[in-house]
């Protein structure tokens, strides 16, 4: 099951993206609706299964993903995001010789964390401070 956070008519919603790229809004399935993806992360396996059953039986209205603005799933994560470095061959080759002691394809996974606060969604602007980009 794929959860999606999106904006439609200036309202933010959380839904479930079906295989046909249509969204079933959780507003339709849950009362009160879930308004934060962190609430979904906290759901039990039993609650997720019940939600999945509701989606599979849903015959009401859906929204085409192409008609909404997709947002970052969790804009302000409570913890750092765990990342996997050099996670595909082309990326490993691209970085060869550019990073200290990490040349070539690694024998073991390279994990690291990143602070993602706030995170941004697809097509969103990355804001930065010019002061941070000045060479010393």
C-alpha cells in the first residue's frame, strides 16, 4: 500500500495511491481523518490491514494523481533519515575518486543519516542562505 500526502484545492490531504494512479482520500475512510503521516507510521499492522481492506472495497470517488500537487510525505521528520550510500552501480562509479577512502563499489553497504528538517516534496523550491555559499 502506498500512502501519499497531497494538496487539492488548497487543502492538504493524506490518501492511498492505488495501482491505477488514483488516490483514495483517508478523509473518506477514517473519522476523524488522519492529518499527519506520522500517525500512519504509528498504526499497528492490524490497523494497516483494516485500512487496506477498506481501500480494496472502496467504490466511491477518487482523485487522479495528475490532478493534485504531491507533497513531501513527512515535512518535519521526528528523527534523522537513514540513507544508503552508493546504492547502485552507476552512482558508485560516478563517485569514484571524488570521496576519501570510498573509491569504487563498496563490499558492504554504506549507511549514513541526514537531518531532513524540513523536508521538501517533488518540484518544490530549495531555499538557501547566500551567506552559506560564500567561499571563506
